[in-house]
C-alpha cells in the first residue's frame, strides 16, 4: 500500500524508515530486555502523565522478561545506527497472568493481547498496525474467533484508535496492579 501523505511527511521530516522497512518477528531469548522495558516506559509515559499507573509504564526488567516469556511476544525492529537492529515496538499475545482474568478472556475462541507499545518518535507510521496485523493473523492461526484487549478507560484517544480498527466494548475490568478502571474491547476476526 502506498504511504499516506502524513506518512511521507513524517519520513521527510524525521528521516525515519517507512513501515515497509520494519520487520516484525518473534522475541528471541537473547533480545535486550532492558531496551524493551525502556521502550515501554517511553511509550506509556503519556498515560503516566495523565496520573495513570499502567504496569508497562513502570515495570522492571524482571517483570518485562516474565511477561514476554509467558506469552507469544512479537517485536517490531528497524536497522538502527551502523546497521544494528533496533527494537521499536512490541506486543504480547495470550499472556498468562497470575491474577484473575476478565470473564471474556476465558471464553473459548477468544485470544487477547497486551503490552502493546511503539517508540513515541515513530508512532503514527503504521508500525502499530503491522504489529496488530501479525497478532490478529496468529490469533486466527490458533483458532480464535475474537481478539480482545484491556485498555485504560480514561485514555479516550486510545479508545478512538481501537474503535476505528473495529474493536467494540465488552465489559469493564479492574486489574489489581492499576489505579484505573479498564475497558475490555474485542474484535471479531
Ligand atoms: C497504540 C500504539 C501502539 C499505536 O502504534 P502506532 O505505531 O502509532 O500505530 P499506527 O501508526 O498503526 O496508527 C496510529 C494512528 O494514530 C494516528 N496518529 C495521528 N497523530 C499521531 C501521533 N502524533 N502519534 C501517533 N499516532 C498518531 C495515525 O494517523 C494512525 O491513525 P490511522 O491509521 O487511524 O489514521 C502507540 O500509539 C503507543 O505505543 N501508544 C502508547 C501505549 C499504549 O497506549 N498502548 C496500548 C495499550 S492497550
């Protein structure tokens, strides 16, 4: 698909790579966990500035690794300085957690994603779309008919992002480690 004028503008302004130069791949065991934690802290900083306490915005490396290893983790990467691979986005599919799940996540045929974040300077270029498409494709492959997620209810811009992508409201949910109510959304695959 040709880039939109907004995307072309972004590339001209920042010299950032177009989405076609982004690779989406599975997490590998020697991927740098600290880089991922820091990327998540940067991506979730606007929610933290709103007074929210998303886990991904404040978790330590041990928690990042634990979450990555208890899910199917996909990374978006680009060639950084000197050709070195740079991680610019992340998403987790079907994370196992040690806390109670919303009822909808437990239904047969429902997959769910979490810890979705893109490097702030590279947002709005389609990297999130690439990660979501890969996650949706993998959920279908696993036999899911629905792909669900949990998001902070006060983040209305984020809600608009998911509305536009065909996700609908299912139920409210309170995670024990956050200070806000969450919305469970889902999309029929
Ligand atoms: C949600 C998130 C992962 C999306 O990643 P992304 O790479 O920006 O996604 P895309 O480029 O595919 O789409 C971004 C959309 O926002 C629009 N947008 C407009 N201005 C933007 C801006 N300044 N920054 C980012 N996106 C912008 C884009 O045009 C695009 O909309 P459209 O495709 O509907 O036209 C990213 O915004 C993020 O990391 N957010 C913070 C963490 C978070 O809230 N994660 C979700 C938790 S449930």
